[in-house]
C-alpha cells in the first residue's frame, strides 16, 4: 500500500508540558495538497505546526513524512533534518539584514538542490515586494514583513511548508489577490502545505481539506464544502457562525416543521426518526425572498455585503434568522419592514442535531 505523504496518528500536541490538542489523527494523501487548520486563538494550532516542524517533541502517537518516521515517543528527528519550513505569524526577519538578504537565506538553505523550481525573481514578483528589498525589517509594515517571511520560506523549497496565519497582517484590499497568487504557486510547484488561519473564507479557498480544532480536539476534517454545508457538531456550527439553529420536529422521511416557518422539506443528511425534536441548521442562503408569500417576518437588521444583503429577520417566537438576498433584487427592505419568505420552504440538504 502506498504511503500517505504526511500521516499523523493519535498525537497529543503539547507545549511546556501542557497538552493543547488531544489524540489528533489526519493525513495528507499526496504531494502538493494544501491543508488548512481553523480554530480560535490559543487553541493549539501553532503548537501543531511547531511539533510537525520538530520544534516540540511528542509523548504519544507518531508523525510520518514521506514514509519516514519523524516523531514518536521513541524517536525525534531534529528540525534541521526534516526539510520542513515553518513561517511564523509574527515578524521572524533578522533585524540587521536587509529584506533581500533575509529572503535569500531561504535560497541559500537549499543551494545544492539540483531541481530548483522557484527562483528569487519569481517569488518577489508573486508577492509584490520588489520595492522593499533594500529596506530593513523596522522600515516596513507588518504585512510587508509577513510577505517577506513567506518569500523566504517558499525559496527553501521544502518537502512540507507550514504557514502560521500567513496573511493576517496583509491589507484586506490586497489579501484576496495574494491568496490567488499563493494558491497558484503552491499548486504549480506541488509544495505540500499546512496553513493555520482563523479566517474560514481563506481556509475554504486555499485548502483541499480543512480541519476544525475546538476544545482540545480535531472536531472535523473534511473538504471545505462538507465542512461548511455539513458541519458534524453544534460546536462547529457555532464556530463557523454561518447560520443559526432553530427547534423543529421531524414529520416524515423528508420533512420537518418549525412553529414559526411551518413545513420544511428536503433531504436529511443524517437519519432522524419521525417525531424527533431536533435543532435545524439554517444558513443565510437557505431561505428565499418572496413578498407575495403569506409568511412575512420583521426586518431587524440589514448588512450590505457588496453583491448581497444579509437581512436579519425576527420570528414570532423572537428567533433571529439571517437571509441572503442579491443586491439587485427589486425592493430593498428597511428596518421594521415585513419581509416575505417563499413557500413551500425546501432545503437542498437538512442538517439537524
């Protein structure tokens, strides 16, 4: 059987003698895959990266890279022998070197590599940092320092690249463009990467798989579509904050009912017996706007999102429900207006807990 590129089995990730994330298992199937780890601050995401890089040891489980054991309770390969590059969130540039010299340290690390796929000029252009090359770290912004650190890591051409919040300091107006460029270069050069981020949209775009870390556990590890549409626990729903849970009763094989919204039809992701009381996940795109409907709810908030509005509607039982509407729809509703919901309500998939 072919080895997975990276395999983490039943590892407790610890730092300073304190276990941050318990009994973690996941794998990267093939070279060039990008994995994103999501979770709140302080949950242990950076500890996972430090441990994979070899900066922290493990007492339980194992970490294998390219079929070779890197970490276990009996073996620990030192960081300099792993060919793994870790770019930290904070500024890790040497203050007495220019930005250019800092970046070239990455190229120097693998100067004897026969098949160089990435060159200094390419990475400078990719990250748009040509104007800061002769400056020193104290003369540039946090976002520029972060991109310079990323450039250095890419130039090492590691077997595995670990990025800790790589774009957290990049201006929002430039962030999406950098994400596109980064994904393109990682995919083109097949640089296997694990990215830690708190930004779910960034994770969903960059990652072929996403892991959600909550309460010292890897709660879900799946492709981004499934993490978003089929969260496997209430904790994941609450963390992603992309919808609400409302009470409902299962009325049939493909239906349930809510006191405020009435009958809701669709395909259940998980079986629930008829008569079960459940919590139904409603995401902003699930309900459709229709002012000709006899189901009308009061608008209590409206958020403009460029191409969309997200209306917050209040039900008779005081539940607040988000509904996404294209900004080109014929009527913009104001606060306290009545907003119609299309009936019958049919969901592509029904997620309940």
